[in-house]
């Protein structure tokens, strides 16, 4: 007997990239049901559509949960985040290379202790779910036990997660280094242990070109040859000093991307965070190879790294998803991340529309990570990862929501206000993860995860 539940609410999701559409709902790239029904069977989307129509054919024994005028959206996707850095989020005063030395490396050193790793991983996964992030592509640390901890925590909740052990064998503190050989062996063991288990996937994770020898990058390429369906996750062209150092360290390279390309690291399921200081030739190469960019606006503003060029990415046809990049980023909330994305676009005299923005953390992110056949929207047959958004959770979102004329304006305001409290509930493959209990007067009284 299959388990079937129906959810009645407003429903909003993307069916394709809305960038070219003046009115994405009319054009069909975005679908919106003001009074919609989502039918979930055994963790998968069975049907979605107007409530009135679907209710006609719904078997009478199916439970219908009426969420009133709240909004169902797909689970949000974070394409780039460092879980070990959650404890140094919002640390003052540095730009990338000094920030790594002063804050990131000391925080990551603590993950030699697997008990510490477990405690942080559990908090991190809960925090993702609280913020409505149902899938994330995650950096661990150089320690293999840090990867075990995050995969264990994600699998406990049934969450989709991509993660990997950091590879770094130079230009970082001695006690955080591996070697080309140990990095290769440890990664291989972790791939064998975790890749494809539950909803988990492995990412070969050289930190960035600066912290790897050529031998290590070659070994990373070897892993990708041996395991073609794992990910490659790294940083690219985030900061000008970093780009200059890469040019000095790899004098034979024609660009930063060329370093990765030389070792076979630019391909489908390659995720490059930042991609700010680069040229169209490299963007086009990424597009040809099917690689993806993670746009991390909060981090780029916080670390003063620069302005990501969304229009150039689009012009060159590269896949782009949004990333929080915590601890460089200042929060796990993808709505707040997208709000910063809008401001980055404004500073570049570009415009990030409400639906395009929404796409970057839902279907666009799933396409960047090449998991759009499983998640990214609420289409029939996909895994039922979705959120219930309740604008009434904060006074300002409630007020602004009521005063917005249409769903585009409502979505825009909700995104810009970036309040995680509006994520009232999170479902992973049809399983409800959290219930924020309300008092009779509608006050949030406790939160159970
Ligand atoms: N480049 C190399 N390592 C890091 C990191 O931990 N955070 C960010 N934002 N950029 C990096
Ligand atoms: Zn990062």
C-alpha cells in the first residue's frame, strides 16, 4: 500500500529558466497555482495542479492537509557551503587570504576530533533545514572523519547532500596538509563508503589551486577518471590576490581555469565557487564542458571579493546556481543570499528578476548540480522536497505580503526581507522535518526538529 498525502496551498515553482520571459507565468517557465494541490505518494510528487480540479479525482481515503493561503515552494538548494566554518560565521575584518589564515584554518583544525565534527555536523544540518535548504554541496575539512560526520548527519534526516574531503598539500598550516597519495587514498575510501548511498554523493574537493601541488591536482583528475559520476568541487577566481598568486604558482597556465583544465577537472558535475575575476573565453569553456558556477553574493560582499557577472554567465551559457559560502557568507538562508544577489546585480547595472532569483536556488541550482531529474521543482515523479512558506511568521513579511499585488511582487519582497522564520515547515522526500508550534494567538512557541 502506498502512502499518499495531499497538501492544499498556493504553489509556486519553475519549469525552466525564466530569464528570457517578460511574464514567466504567462510564458510557462514559472507555474503558479493560487489554490493548488500537491499530491505526494511514497516520497515522490504524484500530481500537482489546481486544487479544485485535482480534488475531483482524489480517492476519498487520501488525507488532505489544508495549509490555507500559505505557499508551497520547492526545497532550496545551496550549491556551495563549508559546514566546518559555521562556528566562525560573521568574523570581522579580513579579505580572503588573510581570512583563511585567521579564521577558517583554525576552525577547520578542530575537525581532527571526530566528536567535534559530529556535533557541528548535526547543528549544521538542522540549521540548513530550519532555513529551508534541502540540498547542499558542502566542503568538509582535510580530515576524512569530517566527511563521515556530515554524511551521517544528512542521512539521519534523509537529506540530499554532496560533500567531500578537502585536498590541500601546500600553502596552508602544516597540520592541515595531506599529500597527493594520502589525499587520493582517503578520497577513494570515502567514495567507496558514501557515494550513491541514500541521497548522498561524493565530491572530489581540492580547496583551490593555491593549496594543491600539481601532483595533487593530477591525483584529483585520476579520481574523476576512476569514478566518473562523482563531483568536483572547488573555488575559482574569487579574489584578485588569489588570481595573481595562481598565475605565479602555475606560470605555464593561460588562466586560473586553465590550471584545473590541465588536470581534467573541468567537466560535468564540476562546481566552481565564485568565478568573478575571469574572461568570457573561460566562461565559454566551462559552458562547453558542462561545468557549473556557484554564485555566492553574500560571501563576495562580505569578503570584499568582487561582483559576480550574471549577465556574462548567461551570455556564455554557463550553468549557475546560488551558494551561501558560509563562513565567508553571512547566513545559510538562501532567501537572504538571493537578496544579496539582487544587490550585486544592481551594482553591476544588471537586474535580477524575482523569478530568475528563485530559479537560482531551485531548478537552476538543480540543473547546475545535474540533479534536476530528481529535484529542483515540484513536477510529477520528482522527490518531494518542499517548504511551506508562511509570510505571517514575522510582522514585516506579513505586512508586505498583504500589500503586494501579485505573486512576483510577493516573492520579491519575501526574498529581499530574507527572514528564515517564514519557512514554517520543511519536507524531505515527503517526510515532514520540522513543525514550529504556534500558540492560539499565532505566536511561535517552540520549535521541534
Ligand atoms: N578559497 C579557498 N578556501 C576558501 C574558503 O574556505 N572560503 C572561501 N570563500 N574561499 C576559499
Ligand atoms: Zn567557499
